[in-house]
């Protein structure tokens, strides 16, 4: 139970759908999103996630292109730590 | 380094999907930085949360607000320019148990169909109108509408709307709120996460007013149109709050349930 959680959340970024509007960059409270240096298939830069996501869903709220799917990571359970990867 | 997940991580709970369950596809043809998809998602989420899926009918006007009608799992009708409130009146009178809402841009509601929405509001039809107000005719190139505010840049007036040349904008929410048959009027904005949460609260209240049959309800949602405003996509929310947001203000203009 005392294992510290590396970060509270994470996101899946549908980068092929992103149109590079950059609205998510200032919307992110912990400031862990930044724009990529390469372009996606549509020709736009897309956001990339750095360590420190809290799973707050602010990026999901502001994104006009529905690019973010947000997950909140649960603290690891000692009894399930062996099998949690299967899930 | 990009540490974003590519598959759902183990031992986690999903806090939000990409879009909502009522969106059949998340791909859409709207411009980068557009505020309409955000407002649309908010409305669809409220329909789900109030269990109105399957007993709601949406009437769409013409313009960018109707770009996504092909991918929504909601009963829809595409109405003539500005005539959505009139069509919604007919639907609601025939199917009074349904949640009937219209979705219109400001060009559609204020410029093309001002008479329809005012008469519908005055008749106290038990419908909810959503106005996605970005101050431009986005679909036809970004020219000025009757709702463009003073100083706001559009494709046809790059130095901003001037009162001596173009006159003054029509404050539709204020007009509608002054009518007796109107139950709920509010103005929200999708400029940031807090604004979107507020917009969702207003949308939910508007539907609750309709289901309690207290009268006409209107929620005006300010949306970004960086293409029409000739601004950078990332500057869209700030420019919107400098122009539309500052001159019109956000909040509830009328709430008959709270007053009574």
C-alpha cells in the first residue's frame, strides 16, 4: 500500500485526428502537454504527454477534435500486484 | 519524451472517453480550434445524463453548427435557414413528451431567423434552443452577422465592426429574456475547462425547465472561430473573451424556477 504512485493519471492521444489547435497546452493544469516536432498524417503537430499527468480531464474538456481519452491510475493493491498486468 | 498511453493502462479507471457514446464517429470536418464540437459534446453528454436518449429530437439549422449531424445517434431534422424553432414547435406539439431542442449558429438564429426564435419564445413553446454564437457566418466564409460585437474582426471587416458604419449587434439573449413566456436564458462560453463546465450546467438546467414545461429556454454558448476571426487557433479563446465575452458577459439572464 505504501508504494507511491508515479503519476495519478494518463491519457491516450488519438494523434492522427489532431488538427494542431494547441488549445490543450494552456488548458493542462500540471503543464505536461507539449506540441510534437513531427507532423501527423493530416500535416499537423500534435500534443505529447510528459510525466506528471493527474488525470483531471481538462484536455478532454477543451479539445474540439476529441483527441484525449483520460484514465485515472488506481493505487496498486498488494494482493493484486501479481495479476494486475493481465487486466 | 511522449509518455502517453497507447492502450488502456492496467489498474485504472476511464475518466472520459474520446467523445461521448452518442457520437458515432469522432472525425469531423470543422476547422482547427473550432468551439462547436465542444459545445455539441456538452449537449450530447447532458442528453445521456438526463436519460433523454431515445426520446429527444434535435432540430438543426444551417451552417457550421450542422456539420456533424451525420455522426450523432440522436433523432434529427435539418431545418431551413433560421427556421429551426418553427420546426421544433411542430415537433414538440405533436410529441409533447420528447425533449426537443434546436441547435443554431448566430448567423442562422440572429441574422436569418430572428423572427422565428422571437415568436417561438413569445408563444412560450416548451422547447430548448441552443445558440452557438461565434459572431461570424463560418460556413460561408466568415463574414459578419447581426450578432458580431463592436470591434470584432471578421473576414469582411478586418479592422473590426464599427458602430457608425455597421450599426450595433442584436443582443438575442437579452431580447428573449425580456419576453414573458420565457423560462430560462443563460449565456456560457467554451473558452476554458471552467467555462465548459458552466456551459454544461446551463444546458442541463435548460432541459430541466423544458421537461417541467415551464416555458421556452435558450442557452447561448460562445464558441471560437479562429478561421473567421483571422486569429491563431491558440489565441481563439483569449480573443473571444476580449470581444464577445467581455461585451456580453456570461451567466444566467433569466431563471423562472429560481425566482418563483
